[in-house]
């Protein structure tokens, strides 16, 4: 009896130390108050999840994220740094600046008011200029400008120009390593638009994103290794190739791999190869919610199993029907590129499926997810878009979580997305296909 009780206590203690938790900023079963617009909204507060985990840190916090604009996270990092913790941050060089150093802020280099650079600057102004007087003060920057807050506190911070180059493809990571046992994984950048919603758009509820908190020493070691490479100015293909590695977390296997891989590496051994391998193993279903889907070989892997497996793919509408998108293949559509060239490896499906498409989103929000669910048993998740650039140029990560509970949560998120899905080829795309074919005389 005592032995049974002791084993029970040890099991509870172990599972408390090792766990996998998933969060979704548009989950419908919970609500929270947006800290910037003061509105009650559905979803998990991803910013608060990060802050709560940072608050528990005792020794170190290593952040590698493409962009940070959430002041609450910045302030918590400053607080922990002041307590004597080892706090370090790596950003993408395009986002390593405060509001006064924002590129193109005067429009001198970018005259298009709707361009990404212009809207990014306007969003940053709206976030920081709390009294809406059109002037940015030092006090406002200390309150709301995350990068300025880090700079003023002298938090050690580098970007992918640290190696003396103009930068890698993209430092596209979105992870945090805390002490020696917690890793935060995210598809979201630490920005209002990726988490809560655009500050100046009342209908915005944030780009669709997910976040995962994994408590595991072996997992933590893998991501600490990746951070150490970045911190020593080894970005992009300067990092050594490391294939997929598997750890066990609370009895569940998680396979981890980092990008990029040089083209000398066998494609099957790369991150995109890992994705394709999981898809080829599907027996019942594949669900994918993606910002970008442009890797031909992953689409080919889906085709291999399509006779036995239900394939459902939703992609951000800005990219779903561009000539490079694999959504077109799944729908059996061919669009030549602007030079009237159809790539030799293009592989439109016949018969096509109708369970590929886009979603109708709110207030300018985008589908920013990067996940797949295989047979409701495995979840593919990370910063890694399903693209060639993510595979061979960018600093990225992907994890494959072999856990039915996690898979069910991501499958539920996919099902939520389907409620606003537009499946198949829109009429405007049919017209565009015909226009391009006429123009290219195909």
C-alpha cells in the first residue's frame, strides 16, 4: 500500500514538472479583456500566458522572436533583469528599432500608404501615442514602446546583423527559453496585431495564432542550444545542420527540428522533409491551417495519401491563390507566373479536392497559423511556414507533438476556422486564370 502511494506521489510530481499546454488567441470557450482597447473578447490572452511564465523565472530568460511590441512582456523582462537574472533577446533586424527609428516613418522611401512598412508604422504610433495628440514623448515610449523599454534598461539585445552581414533570410523564430525546464513556442510574434488585435481597428481580434508551453528539461536543452548559436552570431546557414531529434515529455514524444538546411542536405532530412514524412504516414485525415503553403513536395506528399485520407487545408487569403501557392495544385488549377512560366514540378491534382481554401476574417486580421494535424494524433507546429524559404534560408523551428490531447485542441481550432471557410476556387480566381492563360497564349 505504501509503495503504491509513493509511486502515485512520484507520478503526480513528474507530470507536474513535465507537461504540454496549448493556447489559442481566438479560442471561443474563454474570454479576456484586451489591455490596449479595453474590450472583452474571446480567446486565450497569449501575452498574459508569456508574462506569467516569465514571472516564474529564477535564473535565465532567452527570447528569440522576430518582433516584440508588447510592452507588458518587455516590462517583465526588465523586471527580471533587475532581479539579476540572465535576460537576453534576439530579434529580426527589420524590427530591432524603437518608434523613432522606424524605417520609412516619414514616407520618404515608401510612398504607398497601404504598404506593410507604412501600416506597421501607423500601428506603432497608435500603440504608443496614448493621448492621441500626434506627438511621441519619452514618457509614452517608456510606457508602450517595447524595444525602447528594453534599450533603456540595457537588456542585452542583438539581431541577425550581429555577424556583420545585412541579415539572414529572416530571423523568424518565436520561442522563449526559461531557466532549464520551460520552453514557450509560438506562431505569433509578440505584437498587438498577432495577439490581441490592431489597436486602431475595433473589429480586429488579432491574427489567428497559437502558443504552446512545454515544461521539459530535454526540450529546454534543444532550444537553449539553438539560442546559443544565435547569440554567437550564427544565423541562417551559418548554423550547423541538426536533423530531427526526439524527446519525451510527460510520456509523449516531441520531435524538434530547426531551419535552415543547405541544399546539400537531402531534402527528406530537412524540416519540410519532416513535415512531408508525417503527412505520408496519415491514415485518416490531414488538417492544415497555414499562413503560406508553397512547398511543392509537401503538396505531393498529400497527393500520395489523398486516396485514403481526408485532406483539408486553409491558407491565408493573401497567399492562397498566388501562382506559387500549393492550394492551386490541390484544387487542380494552374496559374503561370508573371513570366508566363509554369514550373516543371507543378502538379495539379486530378481529381481535385474541394476542401482547400481560405477564411473570411475580421478587421484586416490574417490567418497566421503554421500547424497541421495528422489523424487527430499528431500536431505539427512552429514558426515554420510550409515554404522553401523557411526550409533553406530562415531561422525557424518546427515540432511534431505525438499527443492526442494536443492534436484534439489543434483540430478544434481548425474546425473553428472552417466555420468561416470559403472552399474551392473563387470566381475572381477563375477569371484571373483565364486572363493569364490568354495573355500567355496557353
